[in-house]
């Protein structure tokens, strides 16, 4: 491809054109462990696809966080648009008004398009690779079902509520619709964290920061919305003598989580279950942890989840939620709200807008929990606005 052709394309079309040759490589069936391990991460069996993912991670990092990246440029452009319309950068405006002013702006939408293109191409690359090896990966999951350490509880006939069926983050098939969703999620989200999470560093940070009960007694720990089990594994490593559980509505997610944990030799238990209906006895857990589940759930369901968290915690037990706005206030400035809107509109974040108005502390208090807004920071949440900021936690009242 010559330079005139390349630079005459849109950013998304240029990225797609450079990556087309990788589609053939992604469709070739390969031994699952062809390239061995990188620490606790099994390398992707195709070097071409792995290189493609590294490239997309670099693109995403530039778009999202580089000093000269597109999001920084878009934020500056937002100030110009606001000023041209007679507003200041921190004026609180209705989302509809913000969209009216900013949606048609070429600079801001180029930033959004580049970000979403990396998202789409990330999913495309890993999904094609796993689909090419589908039979082998499905057999790997089945072979691990009764293997220890740890246990797995799948519920194939479980009713999946409509709110959980969306293709979150535009992941093809979402968390419940593709039997290989756990594989796709794990490797796709490595791109989300921009190269900082190949060894579960983010989830280790969350598990390490989670406050234990004051009496230090930790016999049972639960993670709700555990996805592929990274935080659950990290919690077991922190509390090796505790009974540790991870639950998720996505059967494919806990299926993969159990397989991976058993390969790592970590004795954790996984159950397919709703966060608002866990199936555990009253007062069973000393600690409950959640990581980036709350903004994927309608506010009304989060109210139910807080009731369930309180129910399964013993008196004095702790709940540590890490999510958007558990360590900072929702955005009120126009560009921040515009960013949340296009994430909602184009990136499968169905509940992102209403989540900005969710009263988590109020729901926790009404569920019988005492809220501390100056809890430990989940310090490994790099490039996501969490580093160094206190994260709220709650304690079940005695």
C-alpha cells in the first residue's frame, strides 16, 4: 500500500486495511500452547495476532492518554466549541445540549471514532483466532469442569435477564452469548488496560486494597460480577486459608475462570449466578468485593445488589466496590459528560448515563451498611482516574 492510499483513508479504514492480512492468520487452527506462557498469561498461539494486539494497544494508548493524543486534542476542542456557544468549560449543561453542540464536530468525533476502531479491531482479532480453534477450546473448558483445585457451578437453564444480554463494550456475543466469551474477554481487555495488566496487575491492586473486617477474621470472601476470575484468584492468593467464591451471570465467563484458575493451581470456587440473587446463606461472607460491575447494571438492579451484599455479609463484614465514581464524583463538565454519552451510544455501555446519577452510598446505608468514603485506593487502576484517590467501602452494621 502506498502512502497516498494510506493517508487518503479515514483512520478507521486505514487501520482495517493494514490488518486485513491478519484475518487469514487468525483463522488458522493452531496448538493452544504453541507459544508458551508469559508469567501467568498464556501467550496467544498466533504471533501475527499477538503482534496485532500489541499494535492496537499502542494505538489506544496514544488516542486515550498520550499528551498529544486525540482525547487531549478533543478536550481542548470542546472548550472552543463551548466558548463559541457562550459557555464556560465547567458549566453544567443538559446532556442533550452538549450532544447538540459537540456531536457534529469533526475533531471530537475523530477521537471517538479512533478509540472505537481500536475496540472493534481488538475484538475482531481475538474472536477470529479463538473461533478458528473453537473445538479445541471448548474441549479444554469441558475437560476442566471437574478438575480441581476449586469448583464450578454452571446453570445452563438459568434465566438470563434482559439487562445482562447486551454486548457490553461491543464484545461480540457479550458475556452470555458465546461459549468462548471468557477467552475473548480476557485477551480483549488486555488492550483496555493499555499494556498494564498482562499479569492481572489491576485486579491484584483491587484485591490488595480491599479492607478486611476490623477483627481481621476472614474465612469466606465473595467477588460479585467476577467475569473471568482475575480478582477472585488475587483474593485467594491474599487470603490463602479462606473459602473464596466468584459469581457472574455469564456462564461462559465462570467456565473460563474455573479453567484458568485450575491451570494456575489456585483453589477458588465459581458459580453462575446473579449479583442480586447469589444463592448463599445469610451472613455467610466476611468480605465482598466487586470490580467494574456497577456501571454495567441498571440503577434499580444495583439497589437490589446492595441489599443482597448486605444480606450475605456477617455483622462487621466489609464490601469494597471499585467502579466509576466510587473514588471520584461523576463528571459535571461538558466534555466529561459528552465522553460518557458516546461511550454509552457507541460502545455498548447501556447504563452509563444513568449510572452517573446512581446513589451508591445511599443504597448502601439503606441496606444496613455504614459507608466510609475515604477507604484504600485501588492504586493499580492506571490511566483510569483512580490512582491515589480514596475509594469508598462499607461495613455491615452490627
